[in-house]
């Protein structure tokens, strides 16, 4: 960024096209920054919620840390997230075949954010 374009050798149509591309790039970068900022805020809020709830041992043993639904023996069993180690329900996590581990939805988002 910060470089100046030498458009003197271009026709008016070509110059207009280059400016449109640069403007489109600027708009896409701005949208991406906003999207990442929203994702970071959501992850921060989720982290705050989890830090409060994780202090209550009974809650963490009997309820999902992500959606707060209670665990049941057959219908809604608990699974331990391989990244954050919180107990989560089946609907709040997915199995990673390569790693052979369950990962909760928040940790999945955090992983996507890193890549």
C-alpha cells in the first residue's frame, strides 16, 4: 500500500478500469477487516462467558459450555473438546478424523481465523 500508480501511459478507459479495480480491492479489504473484527469480538465474548461458567464445577460436568444444554446419557452425551478441554454436546462440536478428536464450534472458528 502507499505506492503511487503511474497511469500516464493508459487511455481514459484503462485508467477508469484500474481505478475501479483498486476501489473494489479497497472495499473488499474493508469488509474483511470488519468480518474479522466481528469474529474476534464474538470469540472474546465466548471466552468471557466460558471463564465465568468454568468456575462452577457442577455446571461444567452437567451442561454444555457452548449452548448450556444439559447432558443426558443417550440423547445428548458430553464430549471433551481437544483444544479447550471443555465438555460440549454433540451439536456444538464435530469430530476431526485426522486428529481423532472432538473440537467445539468456538475452537473451530478460532482455528479458521488462524489460517
